[in-house]
C-alpha cells in the first residue's frame, strides 16, 4: 500500500489507462499500415504511437493542471511500455537505460520537428519530417507520407475543438483515418 503513494495519483489511474488505451488503439488502426505507408514493424508502431502521443501532448499543453498531469502520466505510461518492449525483445538490463535514453531523444526530437510543421499546418513539411522518421533508409519516391500528414493535421484540428471535459475524463477520441 505505501508503495502506491509514489506511483500515479490514484484518481488518475483509470483516466490514464482509458485514454492511453484509446490512443494506442488509434495508433494501431490497420488502415495506417495498409494504406498510409506506416511500416508494420516494431519501429513503425513506435513511430505511429509517438505521432499520436505528440498530437495528444500538443492538445493538452494548454489544458488546466489536471489535463497536463494526465498527459504527463500518459507519456510516462508510453515509456514504461517502451521499456517493457525492449526487455521483451531480449535487450539485457545493462543496455536498457541506454536504449531508453535513445528512444526518449527520438520522441522529443519528433515532437519538435512535427510541432514546427503542425504550427503552420504545413502538410508538405510534416510529410517530409514523417518520411525522415518513418522511412529513414528509403529513397522510394512513392513513400510520400502525404496521406499520413493529412490525417495527422485533421486529427490535430479535431482534437483542438474537443472540450476539457473529455481530456479530464480520459475520453478524448481520435478521428478514424478512413473518414
């Protein structure tokens, strides 16, 4: 019982779990992988979940304190999942902190590069940043990431009009990518 005092705030646990599950499900939508050039790989899923979390993080940055606390707990849950996944893939305990530092750096780097394009609603700039991150070794001109960029811009616009009540209750929804 005493160890729970150092974890998440008890009142936010259900909210964080509900919202994180919704965000994760949105990032795993099969359409993203079959039609929007997201690779169905460990890294492709990391990139997609990072993108969704970045949009959520941007939405909650202007929320009152409760919304920001929930957002931070969701990002913490994401990194707990990354840690767990790294260990499941067989990375030894000694190497995990180094890998986690790399993934955190990747996440926050993407936050910066996507934010620049999202602030301007610049689909071409966002698509270029997505291509650099989702397909770093590909010169395939067919992988434009325009569809994904367009979807992410629509999601951000939709998130912006959703009320604080949905943020504070963990019921914020993302648009269907096929809509």
